[in-house]
C-alpha cells in the first residue's frame, strides 16, 4: 500500500509496511525508484531499533510519535557483517528515506508529518 507523506512541504510517496516479514526485510537489497521514495514502518508505540544489514543505499531513519518527528539518524551506512550498528528511537512510525535528504530538505526533530491518501 502506498500513501503520500508531507514534511515541511516535501512530499514522499511511501510504501507502508504492516507485516512482521515486510518489516524485517525493510530496505534489504532494495533501492528507491519512481514508484516510491520512502518506506514507512507501522509499529507499536515504544522504543525500536533498526539496522542497515544487507541494505544497498544510505538511509535517513526517522522516528515519529503522534505525527511528530522524535529522532533522526542521518545518512546511515549499509552493513554487510553480523555486527551492524543499531539506530534506536521512540515512535509508533518509522520512516526511511534516501540518506542525506533530511539535511538537504531541512527536516528536523519536532517537524510534523501530514498524511494524504
């Protein structure tokens, strides 16, 4: 399922992940293309940690709680080993976009997420 997210007038066409299988695969061995430029993980509220195992592109990992950005990990690098760094934060949604885009588009902690179907 796809939806449009707006952050500070920046629009992202995101693929929404609901199942455990989809969430565990995330951006592993994938790249963004013309069909989507973000991946949105629906989560239970609380602390969550992500890693970059088998990813092929750098990512900005954005933690969102109650439609407000609570944490951003900038330009996270892909990892090929079993000892990958964890990127943690509090939220009920986690958005992954192309690495470096948050700084480029001036997306910051405290910014609001607006959804459009």
